[in-house]
């Protein structure tokens, strides 16, 4: 029997970040293929079918065929127990997508080789930087014509401000893609057709010093290009330094093609070699160590209304330390109570499995009778610490909400406050007035539909949303130092407050943010709120 320590140490928990269509789903499928979780690539998360299977949680998801929630996948590979946190994209991008990153110990960034860094990657990357977690880059779609490799790396360094260290180097792209050069082993791994990744590719490793063999394998021109690129690269790229990788300052980069299953296992092996075991987490009693502390976890996401008939909610928890045993009581620190977590389950892409035990690094979903909030701590009954809270992330879309039937004010306020408490939306008021006017802010526009749908269906309240032109919101970090009504901003700036009374500023464009900071000496504006 393996010990708790062994179980925790073999866990690796990471999120995949990318812009939609870069190949996140395809790469995940290939990981699962290597882990033996599926037999044939494509059978797990074939978009249309699997998404419907997961998504009957909420009518709105079914209607649109998309998944509002992010899911977790667990698989075994080479003795590791791997948890992948999916970060949903497109219109289903929401604050939950950001929060998911608070539960991961590292991130895999998938970039389309023909496009470079794109908008959604940029947004998610910021959260990874805030947490200083390691980021591993997979440059995908090398079987299609790609940007120049040096340009791609330059793009990552300039756009994201992180140094890159290629672990391998592509030989050509598109029709001329011949494979990758492994910088450590100094050999070429040749690309062969894998019939869309459904069978193992034949890889041949040859030394770059074997000039004749290299030419016959990749062709004369590609061989010459490769040799000169290697020379350039060895002179120009950052030295590999595992401490820098672990600190999130240097991203190791691999190239490949998820669709044709080339370079995926190479990447997975490098990744597992370099990423961390479950990380400790700060609490008000200091760092909580995954192995030396008893069971503890924090809530990073609340999924409401999976079953409309019961109005139930599921709280997703990241286990930070120890072993979770479903038969034992735990302390809910913020609620001040001990309780048994009911119906603990592992939420997979297309199924939910009741589980009796789990370990530091794992993610579990538990039935929530309405007692948990995002950021809450659960721990062993004898412990009393609380983990650091989860930040609130800046919404990018704003609307004024009006209830159509003024008689239903109470239900309206109750509903909107409850939905805000679950973290699906943020609510603000005009700085100087009462609750009469409510402004809603969301990270992804779909949340507006979710709000409207839920108020109608659960609270029997019809609302009208009137879009506002603001795109940026900023918290005032040093609010004590300013007389808020007297702050001078640009003419389009709006002052609001959140439900706790904190002042915030709304802006139409980023230029106005700069102007406002300039006009109010010493003003510190932030994109995340720690309280
Ligand atoms: P996402 O989860 O990041 O949104 O991307 P996803 O894996 O769904 O991939 C988006 C599209 O890109 C898919 O094509 C997929 O087959 C393709 N793709 C992924 N990896 C590669 C690759 O390495 N090379 C090439 N050439 N294509 C790749 P689709 O036509 O939109 O969907 P489908 O009909 O193939 O499912």
C-alpha cells in the first residue's frame, strides 16, 4: 500500500491555457491516449457528443451546445497521477476560467504555430504570472505552415514578457515538416505519418553530426537550415534553468502537431520531468504543506443549479494537503462548523464518479447546500486556519439591470445577490446612490444570458439588460489616501462601488486609465482585488 506522501508526490495538477482553436482539446486527447484512459484518440471529448453529455447540467448549455463549466480530467501515466484542469474559451469564457488557474500548480500553454500569441492566452497568462507558477509551452500545428520559429519565440517573449527556452526545434513546417531536433540529446526525431494520430508514429533518432544520414532523412536544404539555426539558437536563447522555470520566469518550449500526434509524448515527458509536485499554499497560519499537514482544501468554484429540481450547487475544491476520507468529518472554517462533505465526486469531462478518498493535488466536487463561498477553507476538525482568498478578476462587459415588475424587488435583489455570491457575476452600484440602479459586470458575455435565464427560472423575475460602453474596471489599492468624490478622471470615467462599499472606476478604454492615474498623483489602480 502506498503512503499518503507517495500518493501526493506522484500527483501533477495543471491547467491548459490557449486561445480557442489552438488545439487544446486535441492535445488533451493525446495525453489521455498516452495515459491509456482512452483507446483511440478523439473518443473522449469529441466536441459535439461529449459536450452535450456533460452539459445537461444547465438548459442554457444544452441549447447552445457549449459547456459553461470547466472540467477536470484525471489520468495515470508512467507512475504519475495527472489532473488536467480545462479552461473553457469562446463565449463561455468567464471568471471561473480565471479561478480554475488558482487551483493549478502549473500551466501548459498551447500556441498555434501559424498565429503566435492570441488574446485569450494573453489574458490567462496574466493570472499565471500573478501566481508565479511554471508555464510550459507547446507550439502546435507544425504540420501546417507556421511562422518563422525565431519570430514565434520572439512573439512570446515580447507579448508575454517571459523568457523562452526551446527544448527542441522544428525542422520545417507544413508540407515540409520533417520532425524536431532534440537539443539535449543532439539528435533529430523524424516526423512520420500517424494517420491522424490514431497510431504510434515511427520515430527515428539520428545524430546531427551524422551529416549524410541527416541529409537523406530531411533533405539537403532542411539539413543546412537546421545546422545554421542550431548555431544561432545556441548563441541567442536563454540558458535552461529549472529554478527559473519553477519561478515562472522561463518557459520551456516544445514543438509538434497534436492532430497527427507528433511531439506530444516528448512534450509530456519533459513536462513531467520539470513540473512540480502539489505546491504548498499560504494561510493565515503560514504555509500549509501538502504532505506534512492533515487534510485541507479550498473552494475555487461553485457550480449552481446542476439539477434544477433540487436547486443544488456543487462546490469544487482543490485539495491542498493530506488525504480526503469521505467517512470523516471536516471543519468548514468560514462557517464555523464541522460536517461531512456529502456526495464527494470526481467531475470528469463526461461523467461524475462518487469517490471515497482523494489526495493533495486532486480536485473534488461536493454537494453544497448553500453554505460555501469561493475561497472558503475546509480542513481537519482540529485545525482552524484559513487559506488566502481567491482574487476577484476584472470584468470586461458591463450592463445596467432593470427588473420589469417593480413589485418583485425583493426576489430580484435576493436572486442577483445570490448569483453574485456564487461568483458568476459581479454587481456594482452607482457611487452616490443606493441599490436602485444595479450595474452588472461579467468576464464573458454569456454570463449575461445566464443571469437573465436564472433570474427568470429560479426567482421568477424578468429583467432588462442595457449594455454599457465600459470595458475596463479598476480597484483603487490605496483608497484611504484619496477623497473618492473628488478624484478627477476623464469625462467618460464612472465611479461605482461594489457590495462591500469599495470604490471602483469604470473606463471605456485603456487610454483613460492612464490619464486618470496621471491626473491623480499616487493613485494605484489594480486589475485584481484581493478582498
Ligand atoms: P481548442 O480545444 O483549442 O479549441 O482546439 P481543438 O483541439 O478543438 O482544435 C481546433 C481545430 O484545430 C480542430 O479542427 C483540430 O482538428 C485542429 N487541430 C488541432 N491540432 C492540430 C494540429 O496539430 N494540426 C492541424 N493541422 N490541426 C490541428 P476542426 O476542423 O475545427 O475540428 P475537427 O472537425 O477536426 O474536430
